[in-house]
C-alpha cells in the first residue's frame, strides 16, 4: 500500500483512513458501524446456536464455531479503531499499538487460512467416508485441527510482525507499514512474500486434494440425489474459501504493479469488514440445521415470554 509519510513524532503513526477525506464522515461511520454490529451479532449467534443445540454438536459445526470466533476477534482488531478515527481529529496509533494490531491481524488471518483448509478435509471425509466420519473426525482430531490453526496463525504473526513501523490505510497492514522504512526492505519483502505464499500454498493444497477426491467420489455416484446432497454439503465452504482466499491472494501474492493505495484499501476492507459478516450468513442461510436451531431457540424465547406475561397477576 502506498502512503504519504507525515510524521507527528518518532513513536506514533497517522492512519489516513479507508477514505482519506470523506465528505460525509458520519455516513461512513454509520455504514461501517452497521456492518460491524451485524457481523459481530451474526457470529455470536452462530457460536451460541452451535453451543446450545445438541444437533449441532458435530465436527463440522465445532470447526465452524471456531471460524466464527476468529471472525469476531478479527473484525474487532481493526474496525473499532477505524470508527474512532472517523469521529476523531487525532487519528494516530502508537508504535506498540501498530505492532500489536499487525500481530493479531496476522494471527487471525493465518489461523483462518489453516482452518478453512482443514475444513475442506472435514468435507472430504463427510462425502467420501460417511460411515467412518465420526471415527476419523473424532473430538481429539477436531481439537488438534483447531490448535494447529491457531498455532500456524501465531507463527505467521511472530515471523512477520517485527518491522520498523501518517499510514495511507485504515489499519496497520504490513505492506502499508513497510513503506515507512527508510532502509532497504527488499529482503524483508521477499521473506514476507515467501511466507504468504507458503501460508496460502499449504491450505490450498489441502483444499485442492480434498475437493479432487470429492469430485471423483461424486462422479462415481449413481444417484443424482446423492450428488446433489454432496454438492450441498460442500457449497457453503467453497463460497467462503473463494471469498477469503481471493482477497488474500490479491493482497499478498500479486506483484506491486497491480496495487494502488485505493485498490488495496478496498480489498482490505472487503476481507476485514465484509467477510466476517458474510461467513455466518453463508453458513446459516444455506444450512437447514442452523436455521432449524435458530427457529428452535426463537421459539423457546417466545414461549418463555408468553409464560412470563401469563404469570403477571391481573388487576382487581
């Protein structure tokens, strides 16, 4: 991300924002705040439904609950600061604050890379080995998958965060911060590029192998109903992967010639603000189990409210 360098002091940085000079900052604030509230609410509802409904106590939904946790933390890393800056004259972030934001952002993004890759393996087992699904995807394996995702994301954060930190961006993203350096950063950029490619390559390998096996299995199915069910099982995951990895590929893999500050901020806004909202929407709207669990919870809530109203003594 290109940036104009205007230093207030040696330890603080200026975030120019998603829109450098918005004509209606209140409107931008309202839109971003609405998306933020919807995203956090949807993910928390998803986590709650998976926790309280016994029908959702399966490996797929356990992994999905972890995705919702990551999305919730992910959007809370950048958007509250962005909202504060929209209404504040002081749009600075400290050196340590910037470093912490980068570390958390990399950890969560890397964690999602790995988790989405491992979720493809879960879909492979569900379609290709349905009778052994509960044995292969046992609780221990699921916990190891989650721990592996968080660990992989943390390693990404620890490897790439230590850099020398006005940033033409709305949060501390590594390409934007690197532009501040007065020294040659080519070696670091090469390391970052290699690391990002590796972070993408490992999960994409899992996804490619898993879905290749799924397609082969579906091709050999004699029942059209079975084929439709298999595709329905995988469709939500494919959509989420396409959205998240597409934006990440643009940001971390494409050469500098394809990047401009405006494009970079739009793409970053997409996967830091919109993606955490889209993920639970995709999984809930396209999933009968989740919608059934939501109706059940809402039904219980409505019943309890009717009982409370019925218990109120009448006036004589």
